[in-house]
């Protein structure tokens, strides 16, 4: 089945991409072909748009839609987007309409100098929409904002990270590494009783999206605990973030003996997501150590000015960085490429 992102998000992404007349564009994730048509209109006949997809059905549908709409000059290719599309490289812009676990070497190599790459990048679980500017030696984030997409498929696909807890219970855990989770053990923890702790801290639910990145870059044990709406075990999950009529989730830390997550102690309505709420902790199992760590991270995030996704700095380097990592920097190394995450901090 083909699909398209919401028009508002598509507009935001095109703004982040900073398309210009005459540019060469590669899109990874063809969808319906609508986004490719928009980009082709912007770059004009002096430019070119190539869109690739690993799903042949999507390729055929997108190709037909584009031809019917008068954009038959857009190249629609059946290929694994992890490898880009070398025959039409180099590109001035590469855009992914799917989420990726990291930047693939091919995307870096197929960009021209001063080009731009836009990708929803996984940050140990949560995704952030990153607009990278290509320099002679690296990719450096020009803009970062919250956002996430269905994950890339093919050779470069990452795990979706969602682990069902129990059989048809509606409970799930989202982690960066699914292999590190014993679903039965976590289910027993979550349904075996809990205790609630106050933190004497306040924050808006909207701002806590920034804390999720902060936590993920400091703890490999970060997680999201969730429950589908209306299922019998849903009440055991404090509904910090809500997708109406679908599911509710919250964020926290886990280990083999316990789980500790955030709860909005005073929030009663989803309409209050922009209002300050009292934050509490919900502990399952032996989680006193996790609770102390989670509260410490809340305090450090608050002391740093409560940074959001917009304050993230992301650099991708094909070799190890020359300088040592800073105190607030975290590196992920894969395929020889270094992704270094840091922050533009504005201390409170």
C-alpha cells in the first residue's frame, strides 16, 4: 500500500531541504510520488528528481501517478535506498521520507560539496529530523527538529524497537536493541505492582520530548513503555504522551530487575500538554537505583536550560574526530563512520 506524509510535514521538510531551481535531487522512499512531483516543480526542468523505493508495487504506483500528473520526467527507480542511486550522482539534495538508524555511506558519498541531506535519524530509539549540510570533510547539522517516520527497509533497515509484552495484552516496550529485552520478564515487572515517587519538579509534556533525547544520549538503557488504548493492562502505564484512541507511552530507564518511568502527576487532559505539570516517577520491580538516575538526568537537563531537539548538534564523519569528545557529546560508530551528537546549551 502506498502512502504520503501529512501535507504540513511535507512542507516543513521541503523548507528544511532548501531546494533551488536547477538542483539534482534524490528521494529515498517514493510513496505515492506526490513529494517527488512537488520537488520536480521547484527544481524545474533545469534540475532533476530521482526517487527510489525497495517496494516494486510502490515504484509502479508512483511512476503511474507521476506520469498521469504530467511529471513523467521524474525518474522512479526500483532499488534499495540504502545504496542511493549512483548512476545519477552527485546530488545537490538527498531526502529520506523514512526513518534511518544512521547515515549510510552511500548518501554521504553521493552528495556534492555544499549539498544537503535530510533524514529522520534514530538517536538510540527516538528519531529527530536532521538537515545536514555537506562540508569537504563531514556532514554537519544545519537544523534539527522533532519528528519520526516509518523505518527504512532493505539492507540498511534498523529494528522498529517495539517489543510486545505478553500475548495480546496491549503492553509494549520500545528500545534501541530488542535483543536485550526479555518480554516475559518485563511483563511480570509491569503487572506485578508499582510504587509512585514525587520529584518536586515541573515541566510541560511538550518540553519532555527534548528530555527524551537528553536521556537517550546518556543512557543506553533508555526506553518507552506503552499501552494500546482500552486494553485491560493500559492503566499500569502512566500516559505521558498520548496518541488519541491508539496508544499512550512514557519514557524511562530499565534493567534486568526493574523499570522506572516518568508520569505527569497532575495532568488530567491531553489538552494540557503545553501547561506545566508535576512530574513523578513510577517504579516497577527493584527500581530505586533507576529512579535516582532518572531524577538526576531530569535535574541535569533542567540545569542545562531544558534543551529541545532544536538544540541538538549532529556531525557525521567518515573518520574518527581529531579532537576528544566534549562533556556533552556522545559518539556512535558504525561502518567506520562516526556520528557525534552534542548540544547547543543555554544553561538556566
